[in-house]
């Protein structure tokens, strides 16, 4: 009994801290919080080291590692900046820039991890809007919202979808066919909502200020190789090749190089994300041992109940832990429920500033430049957008 109390205490403190994104008084992020929580469960003997090791889903970790290696090569080659720069050459109006930013970031988030797009595009967006003397807040909101909405379209668009790819029997093509329309309509809804909220961005007139695009050296051989291998990987996904194997082969081929030192690529891999996932797998195993999930069984009975619980948990403890907690309650072959879980956990990230890592990346980068994206400013934008996009996803999936 005492051991169970310690487990409840450890899990409670850990999940509350994961929801906050930090531990009060300590310099800890979600990765270290999840790892420490898992270590405590092993330390008190509620889980053996062997059980903790077996609780970690190797396929998910390998897939995530491989995708981040692919992203690191594309980043080093200058692909993401080049993609934004090319599109921005064709538009100079405030609303044109907002539209371009929404489309590009949403599309790329469907192909690559949304957190990567947010991390790379935030300083570019700030620099661009400041050079043009535009209010950066609506553009930052567009970036944060589009990376979440766009990533709902594919199994590799965000970390929670990667988890669903490992747990479910939904194919890559089936997933994209079901949720890509939701992403497209959601991006259009976001554009309309920002148009309504911020009158200053409604102009279609070209700005008088020249667009100063920061030039960066493009490593053409690395870029060509990365694009060819990435294109092959995405094609393999569509053809039904197992996602983990396809991504692992792509990452391995990219690492065979004489142009980029490993010291340049490996630090760019999101090791903290891998550490967080490993810790969360162990924590979820601890929750299962307590039979705590049985309390949620009645609440997730039915599509609407599952969607509602996903949204609530995603905003309380973040979307990745929410998916890990709810996945044992969903049959592996219940594709409809897996699609709802993916849509709910991803779109719910737009509800509050703390709802997704992408939101916090954008907010922190803006703060460093002296612009405060407040919780209430984001809520004014995110809450209505989330409710509308969740409604679209729910009714669309009911018709499939």
C-alpha cells in the first residue's frame, strides 16, 4: 500500500510538471522531468530495470531518431530557409505574407516534425516582419497555428502521430487521406480568423519597404542528396513500407557523407525529445500497473467521449503524454478511434499557449526580441480556432 502511495505521488507530481513544462524552483524541462519520474519509479522498486527497458517502444524511438536526422541534414543544407525565401519573393503585401507563411509552414509540418519547422521559421518570421515594420504577433500566431494544423495530415508530422503510427494499424496513405482535408480546411479557417482579428494585416498592397532576406550559403550537393533520399523515404511511406524501416534506411544513407562532419549533424538531433519519449513510456507502464486507466474507460466510450478526453488531457499534461495514457484503451484495429485521437491531440495544441511545444518555441523566441505573446493573446486566437477545427475533424471523420 505504501509503495502504491509513492507511485501515485511520483506520477502525480511528474504529470503536473509535464503539463506546466517545468518543475517549480528547478531548472528542468519536459525531457528531464519524464526521465526523473521514470527513474524514481525504478528507484522505489515499483518497476524493475528490465521492465522499464521493455516498456520503451523501440520502433517509436528509432523512427523519431531517424526523422530528426533527416531534418538535421535538410536544415544544414539550407532547405527550410530556401523554401520560405523562394515563396516570399512572390508576395510583399501584409496578407500575402501571412498566407505564404501559413501555407509553407503548414505544408512542411506535414512532411517533417512540426517542432522543427517552428524552431527554424520563428527567427526568420521575426526578422522579416521587423524589416517590414509589421506587427509580428499575427504572423507568429499564424506560424504556431499552422505548424500544429498542418502536422495533423501525416503520421510523421508530429511526435504524437509517430506514437499512433507505432500503436495502430492505420497505414500512412489511409491516415493522410483521412486527415489531410482537415488540415487544408483548418489552415483556411485560420487565415480567415486572423483576417478578422487583426485588421492591419488585411492589405493586399505591396509594402514599400524592400524585403531583406537573410542570405545563407546553400550546400547544393548536400541539398540534392537530402532531397532525393527524403523523397524516396516519403514515397516508401506512401507505398506501405513500414515507417520505421524506411526512415532508418534514409537516415543511414544520409550519414554516409564526406561533406558534413558528424559533429555538425548529431548535436542537431532532438535528443531531449528521445529522452522524454523514453521516460514517458516507463511512466505509462507505471500507470498501467496501478490500473488507473480503468477510471477513464467509461469516459472514452464513444467517439465524442474519446475526442473530449483527448482534448482535456492534451491541455492538462500535453499531447504526447495524453496519447500514451489513452492508447491502451483503444483497440489496435480501431482506425476511426486512432484517427480521432490523432486529430484531437494535435488540434488541441492550439487551444492555449501551453498546449504544444511549437507554441512555446514561438513565444520564447518572440520574447527574446522584445515582443510578448501573452497567454490571453494566444487564447483569443487559439480557443475559437481549436473548437472550429475539432468540430470539422469530428464531423469529417464520422462521414468516412
